[in-house]
């Protein structure tokens, strides 16, 4: 139950805002974070002076509850951040532990960025944060929710430079993709520069007005249905592949998938390049953050080295999914 909400420019500023808000009084700044995550989740903790530790996850991206409990007892964190993966409910088995941790005064933050449009219940947390930008083309946009207390000092200022650079990049991409105008390199450079503007943000800004309007008008029903349909087309055929393995082979009714994540059994770079040659851009979500180097288990290193994400979002049709399947089949046949 939300007591207060604040709309911010980015997911990382939402984490920073919450950490500024909770400023632990006893000086015990120890954070327990997911070992498979984005550097933008880790950096706000480092910048706020936390000693960062990572818990254990399984190959199916669920959390090992026994080891999670051991980590909490051993490390005595003041803050724990968790997040589900790719729209799937990977946190259910730690719900009881999280409730107990909150009773002991440990602050629980759930980053719901990847599960915002899924219908399963979120875990019991003190704060929820989310970035909208992962799901649709927005210049910026995130939020933080408090379930305990009111937020003070909510930012009012918008990052106009970021908003403008993103909108210019989106427009340039639209002209190239839809109107066959301009050069591919031009819009890619504008997108890159806009991302750099975002990375260089040092202040915490409010979510821009353009993003608020776009987000308010987002057709969530369409987003959900199209992603689910696309996912089901892919999973049906890719279960029997020799070179890849879907991480989630079942799509439960409540799940809205962010991507179609797979493990590539061998030579990920080669299959990624083959897909790219055929205009299918499958990102590695995420490259291993430098902060994890030498700090995470072998199994998590394996996840970083083998994961690849096939797009299945609302921009793509059933025909696009069939073409992706054809390209993967061609790749397997060539082997």
C-alpha cells in the first residue's frame, strides 16, 4: 500500500532518492544486492557510502532461500534490494524471509522495473522503485514508492537537456526507419549521446512532462497481449533448439515478459552477430558490472557469459517472431 510516490528521471535516481531518504542513523551502511544486475543498480549504493555484498541466485534466476537467509545472518545488511527478472516471479520463495528481515529493521527495496506489468503480487517491501524506460520509448521516467512514510524534498526541476536530446534521437530514428530519411549512423550517434547525457546526470531530477504524457497514454493491455503472444510463438519452437535454451520455458498467465531470455550453450558472440546481420538485435542484458568482479559465484559468472535476450516487445508482429525463428533455424543448420 503506497503511502507516498515520487516521479523521477531515471531508475538510478529513484534508488539514490530512496537511499538519501533512509540515511541510516546507526552508521551501518551494508547493502545486499542481486549478483546478476545492472551497474546502475549498484552505483547509487557505492555513491552513498554503502559496503556492497551480493546474495546467491540459481541458474533459473530464482533466489536460493537457504543461502539468502545465511547471507543475511552473516553480513547483517541494513538495506536489501531485490528484483524479479524479465517479468517472471523469481522472488516468491523469499517472501517469508523478507517479512522477517523487515521486522528486524532491515530496509527492503524491491526494484519492480522488470515486473511492473506482470500481475503477480510483489514481495512485502518498504520501498518500490521502477524505471519505465525499459518497456517503451520514453525520454526519461521512473518512480519511487514508500509504504511507510512520506518523502521529503521531492525534486521539481526537470532535466531539459536529457529530454531534448532523447526526443531528437527518437525523431531521427523515426525518420530513418519509417521515412527512409537520413543515415543510420546519425540516429545511432544521437541515441548514444543521449545515453551519455543520462549517464552523466549527477543531480536527482523530476520525470519530464513529455514522458509523463506518453506514459499516461500507454496502452498497457496491448503491450501485455502482444508481448505474451510473441513470447509464446518463440517458446513453442525454441524449446527443442540445440544451441540455445530458453530460461523460462513456461509463460504463466500473470507474466508480461520484458524479453525472451535464453542461454547460448556455445559461442554467444557468433550467434549474436549472425542475428545482427539479419537485423535482429539481441542484447546481452547485462554486461558484468566491474563491481561484481571476483565477488560473485561461478554460477553467476556463467549466467553473465551465456545469457542473450531476444526482443519480443509490442513493436514486433507475429511475422517478426517467425522471421526470428527462421534465422535461428538457418544458424543451427549451418552448424
